[in-house]
């Protein structure tokens, strides 16, 4: 029996910014029956050329006809786009932005888009991963029917929506993103300065090292501007990096303290902070380690064939 597709709550969508995030949401809306007009500064098959900062008539006409305007742009460009395009949106249209940093956009939203229904969303995962079961931060302004419909589309795709204010988002993101990325990049830079090739180190690297190295490799495969925006635009990122430096200094001090109990007490303090989450996270780590492929480094990397290992790793260290 034939079942007609349910009519989309957003028949016409204008999407500006066709990077990975833009493509993810554009495809999702298309799958829900929307006609998605896609624009980017670099045209491609199915993507029209358009600059949100200096919009031509084709882009403006698309915005005027839209039920949903979705801006998947870097923060500085997005801020300009809000100013440029706001007056061209139909009164009923929903505005959705996907910025990684939210507080810098709030003055513009409140000054020039005060009566607008706006959703600021931030998928807390790379678009290469499936949305199902993953968190999407949501910042609401004048929440109404259109916002509810858009959120319903995300929920049907399996997203876990977390409602928050712009300020709370940026403070949390400073820890979950800026601090995390800074830690990974600092680890990579320390390795780069070690004097040993990565191939040499991988020949004897235990699972924690491999996981950290894999995180570095994943970051290096993404657009560096995304990570720069998170570090430079988030007003709380500098404090996160300061705490990271202090954490390393604290580790150094505890490692050289004459009182050996200090290190154990430090472990206890951290364990207290992790609380009931420690067990589940420990099991997650064990699962990650168990799924690290076993690789014969010497066989697969001829450069390691002549490596002479001069040190041993104490049993039980991983």
C-alpha cells in the first residue's frame, strides 16, 4: 500500500555554508521533504555560489522565499550574515545557526533579531558520525512552533537535545572542546619535540598512547579553522588553557614531592571529582583498549626493523 510522504514543516530551506555541518543538516532536511537551496562561496554540483557577507540577488531572493534559513558558517562570518540577511527573512521563517561559540552572537540576535524565532544549535560530534544517540546543544530564542518542528526532526534522527543558555553553552564547551583539543594538541607538540619519530614510539606504545595519538590523527584530518574558532572565539577558552597549564604544573610538583603520599592523595582528590561516573568511564576505556587492533609494527613498518629497545616497561603499566 502506498503511503504519501508527510509534508515537510519547512517546504523551502535556504542553507548557507556547505561544509560538513551544512551538508549534514541539508541532507537531513531534504530527507524530511524540504526543498533545500544550498549556497557556498565555493560552488559545487547542487550548490550555488553565494557569499553571506555580500549576498547577490539570487541568494537574497532565496532567503525571502524560505521557511527556514540555516547558517552553517564560522563565527565571524555568521555574525556578519545575521546583520546582512535578517531584514530579508519572511516573518514566519525560522533562523537556525550552528556556531561553535554562542555568546558573541547574542548582542546581534537581541538587537537586530529581537522578535525572531531562532535556534542556535551545536552538534557535539563530527558530522562523519551518525547523529543517533549523540548530543546537540540547543539555544532557544522566542521558542515556537517552527522551533518545535525543527527539534522534532533532530529527535527523529536520534539526536539527544540539551537545552541551555548561550553563556552556559560557551562555558561548558570551553571544557568539552577547547580544553580537550588543547590537551590533544599539546600532547602532539610534546611528541614532535621529543627527538623520536612516531614510528619508533609506536613500536612499543601502550594502549593509552595509541588512543591519544589516534585523537591527534583525527583532528589533523579535519579543517583546522574549526579548532581555531573554538580556541580563539570562545571567551572562556583561555581560562581552560590556563587550567591545563596549571594541571601539568601540579602533576610535576606532585611527581617530585618528597612526601610520596601526596601523589596518592592527589589521585583520591581526582577520584572524588569523578565520583559515580568513574566506573562507567573506566569500562568505556577498557572497551576502547580492547578494540585497538593488534598490529605487528616491525612487520608493517620496515623502519622499525632495526630499532633496539633500550628500556623496559614495568608490568601492569598501560
